């Protein structure tokens, strides 16, 4: 077997960013939304609703994302124990996202310049997006609870920031603004925020999550909100468990338009194999040489050998086979020819 060491110029590394659709319908837009009565009625329904692209009982139905409500004071859900006020599913949700996103359980979320002790989380099913959500692709339309509230479309402000902001949890964070697919609507404020309630939330592409700001959505239509009255403001002991999730699901399904794409970086190693004219002209195949004497069987192959390259094996310094590349057809090789074979490794 013949070996040849690669030179630094024989290996080139390339990275390509690939964008793809996120939803199961292979479209960048999801316009029909369903929940599962079974999941909603289960224990997990106290914490979140799974949202499907078709009825959960139909063939091909799959979870697209989940919605949850987090409140630092535990409002919006029943207490685990009536003797321990403020400890409830919504406080658990809030604490989980504090640890995951902020990396500090004593820090609150700041939407724009407004500090909030509550949020609505939209978490995409991990199988839906590749490496991250694609910046500038979001266009989430939310419909108000009453006709007078109208609707609002939200996107991220990635096209309007000069530097990327990272949370203490080590992930990128962008503000949600009024607009569509990365283009802001400045009819209210030049930054796309509400008049007095800050941004509409956070866009967290690296963990496939959107955090909505209830204060912004609860603002009147004249201030850029939808007039939502979330039951999270009620006492924890009295509020229905799922009440905060009902209006936000209704807002998403009523908006009938949720655009979002995913993105991943594909790293490729290009390895250039260069058999020179004097190399790889003899074969160690048993049909090529005599098994007893080691001589070339056919005299014509002594001075004018001819081989056919069919496979390229990539080895490490310990002669351990790491990868195999198969040629589409045998490549003729002799002393009068050279070859250049490009091997692409994706990972």
C-alpha cells in the first residue's frame, strides 16, 4: 500500500452558512396552530402548552413550539402548597429561564430599558431548528383580544445593532421590535419599541427561544400594545393555572402568520490528493506481482505500468484509517499522467 503525507497547502477549511425552513410543512410560514387537549390536561400543561401544525391526533402531527408563562412572584398559577405563597409553576418557569438565559437567579429580564419580573416564552422544538434561528427572518403576527386592539407584527432588531449583546449565560440576545423580517416599523418610536413599556421582548437565536414582554403587549393600542390583560397580575392562590397561556395562544393563532427560519454553519475540509507522474503507478494487487518472487508478472508493466485509482483513504500519523473517498469511476494512472482529486469532508 502506498502512502503520501499531505502538505499544509493540500488542506483547505471552509465554512458555509445554510438557511432552511423551520416548520414541518417545509414552509417558512406557519398559519394554522393546534394544541393537544391531552397534553394541556396533563401535569405538563400546568407549565406549558405544546403547539402543533395539525391536530395532534392526525398522522404527521409534530410539536412545532411550546408556550409558557414565567412570573417571579408565582402569579398566574396555583401554589404548589397553599401555605407557601409564590411557589408555583409560573415561578418555576421564571427561575428556569433565569438560570438558562441570565445565568443568575437574582437578575431580572430587561426588555429595552424596562425591567420585568414576568415574560411569555416561545420555545421552538429542538428538532425544528438546526444550529440557531436565522436573524432577520422573524415575522410573528399577534392579534389583539378585541377588534379595537388590531394586530401587531414582531421581528428582531439584529439589523439595527452595531455590536452583539451577550447575556451572562453566554448567549446572544436581540430585542423584539415592531416590524417584519428584520425591518422595523417606526410609526411609534424610532427604535421600534412601545411608547413606555420598552421592547416587545427578547430574541434568543442560539437556544431557539423568544421571550415576549407582557407589559408591552398589555399596553393600549395607541402605545403600540394589544391591550392584553394577563391573569398573571392576579394573586397566585386565585389565578387559574393555564389562564396566561390562553390569550397568548389565541393571539398567535389569531394572527395566522408566523415566519421564521433556521440556520446552521457547515464546516468543510477540502483535501487535495495529488498523485504525481512518478507516484502510484504500481499496484500491490496479487494479480499484479508474483506471490513467490515478488516480481511484476507482466513485463509490459515494468517500464510502462498502468493502474486505476478507485479509492482514496485518509490516514492519521499512526496509519489508522479515518475516512474513505470513493471515485465515481476508476481513474487511469501511469508515468505520463498526473491527477488532482478533491475530497470534501463535511461536519
